[in-house]
């Protein structure tokens, strides 16, 4: 017999979606101002992608662990409630969210006075021949797997794509025993040099980057270089990566490829709530308020600016949601915005990346749609209707940004549920059990 899961209600003055650095900072600030605060996060523990926790046995590799643990302790000490393992799937009305808890199938009805979106970002993937082979990972994805216990000791790894994440990933993989045999950054050397020069006014970030490079000093770092193909060997497993610098191509033997082309902001919930976007990012004012009154946004959805920017914006959003002044934080936030703009200029994707996929290269992994099937269509919506591209479990989160780069298509709409959800959860009845 099928039993419908009963919805639970959670009520708070301020609800924060996302428990990464921005969400933690926002929740702590609002709670310290006397507001009741609830944080909803889909991970099993606070920290997000930047502060993702590893296994206890690997704490010696967790350089951010002390900072993360202190931030989480301060948040909990301030009285913030945390609903971990819960994913927001819908916004049925102006002051309500619905979240699905996978552990027990419960549906949470979350009622809020003010809402802060700190939904972070995800990796951008671009299709190229062999990108679906066993042994090919997202750069950040492989880092997360290794923190969770995935074994890479002794494995030959190529790290390729673009963005500052690549160097950090290479250093972390080295710490876990991997043999990082090559780093390929698609941005040209002159852009990287210009960006490094701007960091002279930010010595902490310069030292952080130098520290990462020092840990993999024996590995070639090749600017203006990108992956052309992943090559299968015996048993269909990855055996090599073909790289190019536009003048020549060559192969690098490896067991794993960690590849990512910078980050894509998670703006689906913001779009569903009617928040205005500026390009790919959520438009906010100086107090991190969106175009929707009482809804704030902080961290990567407003611009890919890294940890310092996320912490500053999160604190501003939390204070503003609590009706407190934020003037003293504006200088930090502005520095974060400048850093984000520098990242965007430096790691802008080169045009050669648009033509990496061959006609028979799988473009949409969920629905097994090849690149050739998308030729001749004129929009994302048309391609979805005709090929099912973007209609699988990831709901276009992987192939959608790739289609924007390759074809220039933008996703025209966001529909609930914004994540795959069991039908039984969506059909839960209207009786609500109090759990405030």
C-alpha cells in the first residue's frame, strides 16, 4: 500500500537556502540580530562546495577545516536551525518554499518573512570526444570524491579546463597521493600574467595561489592549452588525453582527467521566484536585495568571486534582512566584485572550445543526445522539444550551459519542481504537522 509522506512545516523570520560560506555568514548575522533563522541545504553537513568536509582520517589535508568548523560553530551558537539533506523544489506562493528530504521522503513547507538565496555554483562542462569515458571527471567533482574517500594515490591525473579551481584541485589531488602529470589552462599566458599583477594589491590571494603552485611545482602548467579528446584504451577506460595549444596537438598518458570550464551560478530558484537576472547572475543592490522585495542573494549566484566575496555578501544579506546597516561591509563587498570581474575577464572561454564536439559526440548525457541531433535547431526550447536534450535527471544543468557556449542558446524558462522529485512527494496532502 502506498502511504503519502506527510508534509512538515518550518517557520522562520529569515530562511537561508544554501549552507556554504555565504549562507553560513548570512544566517549567523541575521540570528545575532535577534531573528529566527532556518538554513536549508541539500548536503549532509554545512560547508558547501568550498568548505566541503572530508573523512575524519583525512583531516590533515583539510586546510579549510578549522575556518569552516569555527564558522559552523558560531552559526549554531547563534541559534540557527539547519535542515540538512533537504532540497528546495518549489515556491508555491510568495512566502512559502517546499523542500524534499530524501532520507525519509518528507516534504517540508517552509514559511518565511525574508529569504536569502545562497545557492552557490556548479562546474561548467563542455563536450568533446571521449568526455563520457570512465576516468573523466569534473575537476571539482573529483576533488569532492577524493575528500569522501575515493582513492587516487599513484594515479596519473591530467587537470584541464579553465579557472582558478584547476590549480587548487591539482594541489589537493597531489596531497592525496595522485601523480598530476599535466595542467592545461585554456586562458592565454598574457591574461594570466595581467591577472596576477592585479593580485599584488591582494597578497593573501597571491600567496594562496603560490602555495598551490608550489605543491605541484614539478608538474607542467601549460597556458593557452585545452583538451581536444579523451582517448580510450583497453576495456574502454581512459588511457590518454589529447591536448592542443592551437599550433600543435599532443597526447598525455593518464589514468584520470579532471576537467572543468570555470563555474555556472545556480540561479534556478531565483528565476522561479521572479528575481531579475543580469546576464547569467542575479541582480542585487548594495544590500544584496534582488528585484523582489524581501528576497536577497549572496555568493556565487551574484558573481563568481570566491570565498572572501561570499562571506562579505552573506553577512550583508543577513544584516539587511534583519533591518540592520551594512555600510561597514561595503568596501569588502566591492573588492569581491572587482575580483569577480577580473576572473570573468581572465578566464573567458576561447572560441575554439565551441567546436570541440564531433557530430557523434554525446552532448546530453542524461538523454544520450548527440551533437549532430542539435544541428539545425534555433533555440534551447526547440532543441528540447525535438531531441529531449535537457529533459533528463539533471534538468539541463550540464548540457544547458554547454549549449549556451556552443550554440548561443539560453534557457527561456524555469519550472517547478526545480530538482527531480518523487511523484509521491509532490502529491502529499495539505495537512501540515507543526514542527517549528
